C-alpha cells in the first residue's frame, strides 16, 4: 500500500472519532421494524416515516432511533424531543 493511502486511512480514522464534523442535510433509508419495513427520510430539518404512528404524531420510534444513531451529525432542528410523560391524576 502506498504512503498516500496510509495517510488517508489514518485521516479517516481521525474523522470517524469526531462525528460532529458531519452534518446530514438529507437521506432516505429503510428500517425493519418489529412488524414491517418502513421508509425513513430526512430533508433539511424535517423527518418523515411511513408508519402510522408518525402520521398521527410527527415522531415515532423509527425516527427517534435514527436520531440516537446519528447524534451529533444532525443539526439541532433535527433532534425532535419525545413527548413528555403525562402526569397521572
């Protein structure tokens, strides 16, 4: 392997340790849920999932899982907090 490639591999390892260097603008992926497969997409701050829960709430376990996986690579507006737990009377 040439020295130029070795340098690029070392640089890639360094970059991978700093995920905040990356900021996703858009992507599309499939997510195999417990019962079925869903399409998840992200476009400039907006999430979308083909599951029924997302259709009614605008957030779901699939999009929240992506938020956890991608973490610092998402801009702040993409990190949608889950609804707070409701107090029992």
